[in-house]
């Protein structure tokens, strides 16, 4: 099953070197996230583009 959500990218700091995005509530629930939790971002770069996957960091990965 594929679920699709849309977010808007915003500026994270005054220097403008990072970006910030709101995680949709449904994704927060699916991942069991709480404020302060860490996420792991994986970028798979292939011939057809980039696929990004995100997962909640486990305690031993933090």
C-alpha cells in the first residue's frame, strides 16, 4: 500500500543552509514519533531519480 502526503519546505534557520518540513500527523502516528525523536533519512540515487525513505531511529541508532 502506498500513501501519499504533501508538505511544504521552509527555511530552518536565518543562514538558510538547512530546510524544515512539517511531518504529517498520519506519518507521526505510523512511526510512533514523539517530539525530540530522531529520524534516519536514506537517499537511493539511481538512473530513474532519487528515492528518499525515512524511518524512526531506534535507541541503538541515536
